[in-house]
């Protein structure tokens, strides 16, 4: 620890004036145009992490909040730009898709975008839950703030927040006219235009409109055809109505639409590929030691990952009395996507696929809040209905091998999933004294899932003159029903106006499900729910006349029955032909321990420094798997995925006041992530031999920015650079060793720069 901390501090000192304060809002923006000199204080953000408004510094749980001004000043364009700014958070683009997000918090997450896998970190936009990790690759458009809640949030948020929650809160239009527009240009032909305007329609009605278009060329290319992959082409729009007909009744209506029309997200094959069941390697070139962002793909496979999503949310709030408030949140959403994925990331047709998903969800929440004197209470009812249908086509001609000439092998898959989730919850906080507050929460959840799946194979693969692979299979298990009661207990003590300590116990729950990759009766498994119990202690402190903030948390999590997708091999009982076996197991128990530090220091006017440190120790205590008989049918020796031991970020910014009142801000950050596994399957089957392609070694990333703002802080021009050292690093990986020996890694973007012009009124 000492060596690492020294390295981090030295890196922060070396960055000097080019370090970035992503955690704290810049002081000039906070003070406004009236003060020509930069002031020096740490921002206090009001959050709704416990479904009532309170200071982030007085909320007894580990959270990090970013104001809209912070996101704007640091040049953050989408949620994945927050990677590194929150301890023990993994937030990257999902494997093989331009529109899904891989989110892990404290070693708990779910990286698979398949529709039968529920996320483990809840994503909420204006208090509306998003059921899929597809469609969660959000651009940061006209937001008031973003909140990252760490640890189970199983009482107030409930559904699939076993690892934590990410909340995006859009800006509410008001009676004051507000407008903002920006245009950006960067390398890889980056072009982004966005704008937002809001203001009064009548004395009681306000309207807000926002829109963006963002596109960028691909940073992965096919060296033969010149085709570009891993690009961006996104358009989004949102309209918001805020109606306050009386002093005690408020209505908020949001409607949003987004479209993503990017090319495929392509990775790198990390090893040679093989025929199905014959162990004969294809002559695939050995991967270069350092990825050069050049990848061959299958000729004729469409270069498309299309997504279209829209939704509406109606929030009505009644102040029944000075202390009692009733809120109704009604939402409807649709998502449609057609993703083409080259799983093997070569010109071979080993496992190429079309994944087409249609998803609809309806949710209703009723929430009653009481806040008076020493007592604050929140209770509610929640209902969610989700319907997902999927059509998949898997193209696998080369999986049969050259022994069978031009044989064809296509698998067609159709499935439907209907989920109904109902919950009732309550949370009570009572101030025993002016300093001591006790809180307790409980949530009862009942979920039902109806699943049906059919698969068929069309091939010209002949065995004794017969097309043995031409098979069909249907799977319609009984309705899955799961119930859970989750609890939360906490106590916080206010040592002074600027220092609080707390202790918290929280439970999380994620319901069971069905194997969405089953292609035979032997694979048709139903897996059980997973649960997490977390004990957390922390302190939130502010010193030196609000110039220094230091928050700390330590936690221990018992994570049981986590749902792991693993691969193996089976033999067809009729033909005797080896076939891949894809299973979902309840892996057993994972023990996770760690701590987190977050600090902000404003030592002199205009200078702000910050640091975030996360430590994580995750170990399997039980991981049963019959495909590892050499280890007692256990793979507990493996490394849990996306659980780096250290995540460190150090940064800062300095603002110079220029003559005439304008200013220049120079900032930057250094971010460190230690070695981590990128897949649950990360050793050769039935061995403890690690698969290097399924790991990412420790690495540093460096970002910097220079921003000029006019005296009124209405106009600004900024130059932003990311990954300045041009580090080549992996963010995710696919492991399908049972299918052609596939092990594919996905990489973060190389060095990029952007110039952005912004006007605000």
C-alpha cells in the first residue's frame, strides 16, 4: 500500500496544474459571474440517494455525486467517462455491443447483455428503472447530477441493485429562461452538437427541450478492406414539462428518444481457433504482443449495431401537508436493437451472430414521504411488467472445419421472456438526539418469470450420408417464482457540523432465471436467485473552512449464489459428435472486503486537488463446477472478474483569473487500475493455467484539459485530451472456449483529443 500510494502521489505532483477535479464542481462556476476572482471551497451536492433530499455529506452510505457543471467542465460525454472517478467502480462499454454498459461496483455486476440476464447494478433515470444493460450507454445530456451508490440498495431501490445503483437526474425546467449549446470536433472525425433550452410557457408551466447528435469514426479497422469498427453514431432528444398548478401539487412529464446506428464493436482474438470437437487449430496468426487496433472480420457480415429506444415518465407530487408528500411515478419504455457480433473477431465464420431484441416495460411506483421533527419515513409500492422477445441467428460454417468442404451450419433461436415484479418497501430514520440518527428499512419483493425458447439448426454437415445437425429444440419451463425480504439498518452520529460517522448493514437480491443459451435439454437449467449482505462503516468529514473534504468507507460483503455463465463440452447422445455446452451456475459464495477514500482539497484560491482510492479483495469461498474434476469439481481457485485490487485516481485543476474577468482553467488526472480478470472463465478447463487474454495487467491512464471562459461564464472554449500516453488496455472479454476455442478481448480507445465550444444563457 505504501509503495502504491507514494506512486500515486508522485504522479499527482508531476501532473501539477494539469490534474482534473472530476469529483468537485469548479469553484468559478459555483461562485457565479459576480466574483471575478476564483474562490476556493468544496462543493456540497444535494442528493436523493435515500429518496428524500439531503446533503451528500449527511447521507449515511457510500456514494459519489457529480453535478451537471462538473460533467460539463471536465468534458465528460457519456457515462463511461466516469470510469476511474469513483472508487471500486468498473464502468465500460459492454463486450461486442456499442449500446450496452458493463457495470461492476465492489466486485458485483453482470457483464452479459443477453436478455435473460438481469443487471446487478440498477440504472435509474429520473427515478425510472432501466431493465436491460442494453440502451444504458447514455450520453450526458442536460443533467442536473449523477449519483453512484455503492453497495446493495435492496430496500429503497430493490430490483437488481445487489451491487449498487447509478442514478441520472435530468434538469427540471423552471420559470427562469435557460439555454445552452455546444459543438465539438476531434480526431477520428469526432463531431458532436448538442443543445438545451428551457423556460416558462405560463406562470405555472415550464418547458425544456434538449437534443444531441454525436458521431465518430472507428478506431478499429480491417487492414484488408479498410472497414471501420468501434465507431459512434448517436442521436437523442428529450422534452420535459414541469407544471405547478398550485403550491402543493407538481407534475413532471418527460419524453425521450435515442437512436444508435454504429458499426460493430470488434475485439481481438487472443488465441488460435479450432474446429468443433476435433481439436485441430485453424492457422490463425498468433496475436501481436500489443494490439494495433487492426482486426479482420467475416466478409459479408453486416457492419451494424442498431438500437432505437424511447420512453415516457410521468411524475406527480402532492404535498398533503407540511410533513406528508405523496408521489406517483408512471413510466413506459420500448427498446429495439439489431446487433451483428463477430464473437471470434477473425475473418472466419466460427461464431458470428445477429441478436435482435424487442423489449417493452411498464412501471408504476407510489411513494409516501413523511418528514417532520426527528422522524423521516418513506414507504411505497412498486410494480414492473417487462416483455422481451429475441430472434438470433448464429452463423458457424467454419466451425465444422475444412474436412467438410463448403458445409453450412446456421442456428436459429427465438425466445420470449415475461417478467412481473411487485414490491412493497418502507424506510424510517429517527433522530434520537441532535447528533444520533437511527435508520431501518425493509422491502418485500415477488418476481415471476415466464420463459419460452426454441432453437433449430440448418446444416449440410453429413454423417453417414445424413444431415445430423439439422435439429430443433423447444424449452418452456414452468413459471419461475421467487420471493425475498431485504433489510437495511444504519446508525449515524454527527460529531460536529462538518463530521459524521456511520455504520450500515444492507441486503441485496436478484431473482433467478433461465439459461438463455440452452441448445439442448441437458443445458436447460433454471438458476436460483443471488443475494448479498454488506456491512459498511464510514466517515464523512469537511475541514479548514470547507477547503478540505475527506470521506472514507470500509465494507465486507457476503455474496452468495451469484449467477455465472460458464462453458464446457458435451457429446450428442445420438451422433456422438462433441458439442459445446453453455451453462449458468449458481457459483456458491464470494467474500469481498475493501475500503474507499475520497478527498478534495482547495488549498488556495483557484487551485483544487482531489484523489480517490479503492481497495478490493475478492475471493471465491465456493464455486462448484463439475467440469473441474481435477480440483474436486470446484473452480474456487479462480480470480473473480472485474475486481481489481486497486483503483486510484489523483488529479487537480488551477484557474487563472485574466484581465477583463475571463479565466483559464488547466486540469487533468492520472488513473490507475491494477491487474484484473475480464471473464468468469479465466483458466483452461480443468486446470489452474491462466488464460492471459482474459486478464488485463495494471495500467495508468492520463487525461488533461485547458478551458477558457469569458467574464460572465457564458462562453467557453476547451481542449480535452484522453489517454495521453496512448496506453493499449483491455476493458472486457468474451470466453467461449467450448465453441471453436473463442477467447476475444475488447480494448479501450487509444489517445484522443477534442475541441469544444460552449455558449450558455
